[in-house]
């Protein structure tokens, strides 16, 4: 009788995800996989950020002269000047005027605080600027100072998306393609619409998501708080974070996440309670100027051609809570968690009473990040859907046609990024909870696929000897 020599069993990679409040340390990764998936793209991402700054400034300074043949003005996003005026009020210590001086601000003044040193420097240098409610200046000199700063905010989202892509263990080539597609998605939000706070909020919340996946709850809480201070649409993602880390540890994360936005909220409520509540809760918008959706029929009318956000956001928050429950049950699947994040961001667009084109940017970026880890066909489909969504939301059409076009493009994007069944873990996640035999066999680069049959623990020679 011949005795075979048993071969080592397939080994699983243990990741620092949560189950029952426990945390596991990240495993060592072999050199080949580190070169293929974990190589840094910092020089490339820095180049893309500079490309956004250069192309954005070129667009604002020369588009009117070269394309429209009107060299007497610059093409500058009009919403920027409301942000600049609010930053001036912060610098002057007049927080009571942030929401009552036609700035159009409907979120916490986190980005305005960051922009304050630059606008105060502009005033010290005597640069010309414009302000909401005043006759515009064709070529305000202040744009030459704050324009590059605002456009450079795209780098935060690009680096954060690449960090998420590395957590999903995308290959280097896919990460490069993803960064190019994400740059195209981010560019209109900053260069055309002038809303860097939305881009910063997206970047910070992606950093927070990766930190929570890695078990760094302290960093995740502070980053989530920074994202909330930039833009309030991040509130919809809070249930997902609680589901990811679990209710017991979610309390500590929420405490950290509320410190920074809570400080800003108190700072604006004390001097101007009524105006701040009106701006932050009602969030008035203009259906005749922007893009009305069918939910505007249920939105309260505020007068002067404006409407409130309406009950659609309450439905969106209810769906976000449901996504948090699903995240709690599937938190070992990192791609499903990222897809749920894209779903929650898409729900925000579906139930909005009045849409602005840049509202779709966060779901496009996160959706592309998830789809980049799938097949070439599905990633290309997600890219085409994201491009179509960006273009379709730009044009004014009937509100029903506008909404159905947006729903269709969002559905194609989310379907292309769908990572698989909830109970089917992705290739980068281990079986959860780990079995005792998994913990005793050590760690290697990748575990066996859920679809592959388990390999025999005996060698072919052992099987022949037994016969």
C-alpha cells in the first residue's frame, strides 16, 4: 500500500472586515500581486489633477473668445461667486449673512471656511470680483487666484477613488482607465458648474468608506464628518456606514462624524436661526431655471418661484436605511458595499424635486469604480451610461421625459456595475465568518472561488496508491 503525501489545502486571505465586533489584521501580499494591483498611481493622478486645472482655466479664459467669438468676457461658473461671497462673510466674522445675502448656499459652510484664506488674500491684493445680486464683471481678476484652487479639488476625489479601487484589488491598467473616466465625470461639476464642495464631499466619503472597511473607525468617523461639512447629501450614506461597522461600533463612529458638522451648524444657527433652518432644511431650488422632475408636484411652494426639497427625500432616506440593513448582512463583500454606496447616491437623484446636472456626478464616479472590477464589456457599458447620463441631464426637456431618461441611464449604470448575488462573496473577500480550518491553514494571496469545486487534499500518487 502506497501512502501519498498530502498537499497543502487552498488558503484564504483574511481581510480586516467586521463580524460580531471583531477585527482581523490585513495579511501579507506576495510581490507579484503587489506589483500588479497595489502599485501607486500618484504621479499619474497628479498629472490628471493638473490636467483638470489647466483645461478648466483654458475653458474659462478662452472659450468665449475662440468658440463664441466674444473676447470681452470669461466663461466662469456663476455659482462660484455665491461661494466666494459666503467665504468673505466667514472671513469678516459675519456668519449671520451666510444664508441671508443671496449666496445660494444650502449646505454647511465647510468649503467656504477652506476658501476663506484665498478670498481674503484676493481682497488684500485688490483683485476685482463679482457678487450675487450685483452687476457682473466680464473678467474678474479674482478668478485667476481662486480658479486653480477650486479646480484642484478634483485631485481629492481622484486619489480617493484610486484608494477604493486598490481596496477592491483592481489591476493597474483598470485603475488607469478608471481614473481617466472619473476625470471626465468630475470635470463638468467643477469647471462648468462651479461646485467643488460636491467633489470634496465625494472624495472624503470614499476615503471614509475604505477606512471603515479596513477597521480604522477613528479615521472613518473624522473623514465622514468632513464630508458632511462639505455637502449634506452624504447624510444618505450614514446608515450604510453604521451597517458596515455594526450598531455597537457605529455609535462611536457617529460621535466623531458629528463633531465638525455640529460645530459648523451651531456657528450658523446662533446668529441666524431662521435663515439657516430655511436654507438647510427647505433647501429652496428654482424649477423654472433648473430641471424639474415629477416630484416637484408634491414639493411645497416657498414663493418667489422656488420650491422645497419635498417628501421625495424622506423616501430616499428610507431606502438608505434599507441599504444600511443590507450592508450589515453583507459587509464581508467589499464590492457589494461599494455598489450599495452607488445605489444610495442614485436614489438621491431619483427622488429629487428639482435636479441640477452635477447631482449625478457622485453616482457615476462610484458606479464606474465598481464596474471597473468586472468584465470589459460591463465596464464599457458603465462608461457609456455615465457619459449619456452626464449629457442627458444637461438639456432642458419635459419634466417627465427628463426623469425617465435619467432613470433609464441610472438603471443601465447600476446594472452594469452589479457585482453579483448578495451571498456570493467577491474574489477579494474571504468566507465570513471564517471556519476553524481556514484559520489554521495560514494565509495566501487568494482563496478558492465559490464556483470551483474543492480540491482534494491528496496528491494523484496517493489516489493511485489507494486504488
